[in-house]
């Protein structure tokens, strides 16, 4: 079979066919997929045969796996996070797990139960966002650092189940200092590295911080920078968590929506000046060992 890669939009997203992701892949195919991911940031596969074990095996082609989550245990398998609307809806722009010092490099999402309407996932290229900044703003962003945390300062829970999930999610407090502009470790591309886990920009007041984040975030969420993926069950979406943000649209009423997530361990982000992120609070070594992440 020959790998076929078709772009979905100019800045982000490609559909991949000609490969069965539920089978073991050879090194050449993995290399081609890695290159495609570097270029397109998000890849979509039809994967009707894929199960949790297969999703883990597929993701492991790209590096060591993280466990399900720093605080939320995997329900059935240690490396699989159940993404279930019953536990809450991720309708906030974010990059996965940026509150730890080495957030996942790659996230994979497999669709299991999809509502009859809505439930799309948006994925934005933070590289396209960075490139579209006016030069003065780009230079300013290059110099900024932000504090990311898993502790939300707002409460927006709809049910007891959601409340319980939130309690587990926040059971250990994490805080990490990341550059607002991150250099991609494989491509050297620069991207805005912010999203909803950001608590504050260093050196600014809370109010200033909010306004500045809103300004930068507007470039991330520009429609031209976004892939809007409308799911069918049995698909696999793979995105580069180092240079994207995503958002699960809450537009499907109370219908069930279930996906499973497996993530590949990432390195410690590096700023445009070569300075690395630092953990301020919380130990995430059980989630994503630093030694393996640095080698990946
Ligand atoms: Fe997410």
C-alpha cells in the first residue's frame, strides 16, 4: 500500500490513507507519518479496526507513552485516558497537559461514540498564529513567559460526576513556567504556546495578563488557522501537541460523546533564546519520565 496524504486546509490538517494504523508499521512508514505530522500538524485516519491496545501500539511508534494523565487514572489501561462528555466538556482552547514541565509531544484521539450532530474538534496551528503576528507583537511574545496550572480559578460544573472529575483533576497542584513562544524541537518552527491552562503572564497584573492573552489568542483562533474535524466513529486524529491548540465544541446537547486519548511523552519546551521551561509545583515524573522525554 502507498501512503496517500491529502491536505484539508492550507495551514493545518491532512487526511491519510493507504496505511492500516491497526497493524504494525515499518520504520519507513513511521518516518513518513512523522514528516507529515511536522508539516500538517494534524492527521486523520479511518481506523475502524483500531482498539485501545492498537492505539497504544500506534502511538508508541512516535516515542514513549505517557500514562493516562498526571492526576486522572486510566480506567481500563494505564496509558489510555477516557475522554467522555459525562466527565465534562473540553470546550476551552488548550494544549494538552501544559501544566507539567514536559507536556505530551503528540496526542492521539480515537472516536468511539459520536453524537448524531455536532461534537466536532477544532485544532489550531499555533505556528500559523505566530507567523501572522505583526512583527512588533512577535518580538514582544518572544520575550514573555507564562505560568500554567491545572487549578482553575472558576467553577463551571454541571453534574456530580463532573464535580468528582474536577476534584480528581485538581488533586495534585501543578504549576510550570513556559515560554509564550516555543521552538519546535524537530522543525525549529516557532509557535504561540498558551491556552486555557495559563494562569498569568509573568510580570503583568492579572488584568493585563488576561488582555494580553486575549490579544495573542485571537491569532490562534483565526478561522484560517483552524481545522474543524467532524467525527465519524472509528477514526484516529493525531495532532502535534507542541504546536497546536484544540477545542471540543459543545454543540450536541446531552448526547453521549466518547473518545480515547493516548499521548506520546514530550521534551521540555525551549524559548527562542534557548531557555527551558521549569516546573514550579508538583512532580509529574510518574506521568511522563523526564529522561525518556529528553531522549525522544
Ligand atoms: Fe485536550
